[in-house]
C-alpha cells in the first residue's frame, strides 16, 4: 500500500506486498520509477534533480512506461529512448526487462545549444545519472561519497576529522543537499549557500540542514561560534554564491575547506546569475537563453575567482563535480583548473579497486528491512572500517526519503556477497519484500568524464568512452534487470557517458544467478579499467581476487 508523501502529496511513496505487474521484477522497476518522483525536486515536471534530470521525457511517455511495466511478461524487454518507450520486444527470461539510452548525441553535435533545441522539439531528455535510470534515492545517494571526501581532507590536512573547521559550499538541490549533513557528520561547521529559499526549507524539513540564517553576518557568527566550540553545525544561507563567496573573501575570512555544488553545469536551467531573481531567470529561459548563458558564465567567473583566492590563502578547495571550473575557464579564468577535482584528489585509490557507491532499496517500503541489512553488513564486513563506521553513522543521522534505502561503498566481491545473502533473506521471509540493488553511475567502470571521473588518468585515457559502453553490454550479457547508457545534457552535453544497472533480489534462484553475474562482472570491469590505465591498486585486486584480466 503506498504511503502518503507530505513533500509531494500527488506522488505517494510506493510499498506493500500487493503486485500490479506480472512479477516482482517488473513491479520493482515500476516502484523505482515512482520512487524517483516521490523524492524528486520537481515531480510535476518529471524533474528529479540537477535542473533537468528527468524520469521520463513527458507525461504521455511516463504513462506508456507504466502501462508497459504492468502488462509486460518476463520474456519481454522494454526499450526506452531518451525517456520515451519505443518498443516492447520478445527476448527471453534472462534478458534485461528494461534497456535505455538517454541523451546520447553524436560527437560534433553534442553541445548545450543543440541539446536545448532537441529538448524544445520534444526529441530528447536528459536523465542525469540516476534520475532517468530510476535509481535516485534522495540526497542519501551521494552523502557517503561527500562524507568520505570531507574525512579524507580532515585526515590529510587537519590530523583527524573536521572538528573546529569551517566548510563553505553552495547548492542545496538534489545532490548538493547532501553537503550540510555530510559536513556535520564529519564534525565541521558548514555554511551552505543557495539562491532558492524553498530548497533550503526542503533540506531542513527532511533533516539534512539544521539552521537557516537570516543574513551573512548572522551566518558567519553562527559558524564562528561553532568553530570555537568545535561543535558540528550546518547553516543554510539564502543568497547568490557569486556574491557571497567574494564578500567573505573581501572580509579576510578564509574557510578551511571550500567547494561548490550549484547547478553550474547548466547555464540556462541550473545556475542563477548574480543580480537576477528566480522569476527573471525563469522568463529568460524561454526567450533569452543567450543572454542568460552569458550572465551565468560571468557570475561563475566571479564565483571561481573567489574560490581561487581562498585557495591562495591556504584553504582546501576542490571541484565537487558540477563543471564549474570548465565554465570559468571558458569565461576567461585561465587557472581555474588549479582547483583539483574530488575524484582524483581523494577517491581514486578506492575506484581503482572498484570500491564505490553501491545502494539498495527496500521495495516493501518498510524501514525494518534496511535495519536487517545494516546488521548483515556489520556481520559480514566487521574489519571494513569504511563500512562499519558508515553504517553506524547512517543509522544515527540519515533520514529516509521515499523507499527506505541505504548506500555503502563496497568493492569487488563484497557487493555480490551482500546481494546474494539478501536474496536468501527475501526467500526465507526474514525481509518483508524484495530488494533492488543499484549504484551511482560515478563508479569505476561506469563513467567517462574527463573533467570529473576520469580527469588526469595515469595513462591519459580521460576521454575514452569505451568503458561505460562495454559495461552496459556486459551487464546485458550478465542478465541485469535494467541497463542504461546516459550521456550529458544541458551544460554536460559532450562531456560524459555513463552506464547504470539495477538488479532485483526477489528471493528466487534466477535472481541469485542474475545478482552473481551482473554485480561481479560490473566491478570486474571497473578494476580492469583502472588496471588498463596502470594503477597498482587494480593489479593487486586482480591478483588477490582472481579477476579475469587479459594483460597485453
């Protein structure tokens, strides 16, 4: 039985034992589609996050997808092109139920302006990473990655966590909304700027943000008091980062850590230029895109210059994956890439072992199922400090949004082992319903993005997009339930290609086989990708775990 959703009353949270589809595999994907809208930023317009990341191209497409998922048999595959279903074809029971290709534009045409025109004509939509793939679980989806970044900074720069440290960031949307809670979990006093008061209120309502300051003076006073007391605190401030960051720098205040997660990737539908109201920006999105793009880029230039000033004064400054350095460089900031990207700076040794953001969703809608799996994780991986620390923190701090879910950075073999054990718990009735396993697209073998995931690879293979395409083909061969290939839309057009996967643990032997093959091969390719680029950690993983790497 669906549960009410106070945040979006027209989009109830799915759950319960009743099936509408012809099997749990189909029902699972239907519930995941419903779930991304129930936790999305603008579900009335099918937008899940990142300004334009959509669950389906339009409402007729959405209705057709729902109808197909309810009526399809297990030996059929639903084919989706940029959020629109185009075929329901006879395959076989071991084939994926859904395959998608979202927003893939041929090289020379993969530009923001072309994307906007194709979108205007209704020919394409951008799926973000996990939005169009129906894998988004709210801000929790990126919170462990953000937390691990903050903790690595604490360990490297400050001899521990971020207690008594000031973190400055911006962006409280679907992804950026994880920052205030992640910072607080790492012990910091974190100030998060956003132009939209509704976003700040949403993060406060769901428990990710503690305070909203009335102005900059009050915000800085709150942060200063928390720093002196070494008290973890998250503060939101309504304002434009392109104005707030330079003002903080002008006052001679140097935060310990500075980053940004505004929608800087999209100069039209994401970033808001300084001096403009939200209403002004919305009107220009329809008939003044050129003017808006120029104004957004000019503001980003000021925004990034302030970040570089903080860096010169000794702050730890990093790009959190929103293309802000790229936009600034195109606006004339020649040294924008003096700011490092988070993947290379903090997480690459993990990715080289295919340790990354794995996630699962309790399709029953019952939080008790996640509690059982939390206990299982602690039982299975007692010596894995990342996991044991994270699960204890997550239980204490992280509220569920939509379907109860959990993210945990697991690696090769660990993901498969956990999922197969969970499948046994579904079969035995110890869980109240099936569980869907997925991951972020920002995973070892699943993304090519030369300015984020694959920046400065050891062998120079930053822009090679073969790996996510190989991953998608391998996952189809490995019986995954849903496989998707995404490329960038809006400002991300031409910058990235990624692959997503979902496999359902419904307690059957067939599910055990799918989980075993799909999850094992997914991480195998991730390790192989980094081995191919020359990373020692990957070769160690191959030797230790017997991964079938062909060395030439």
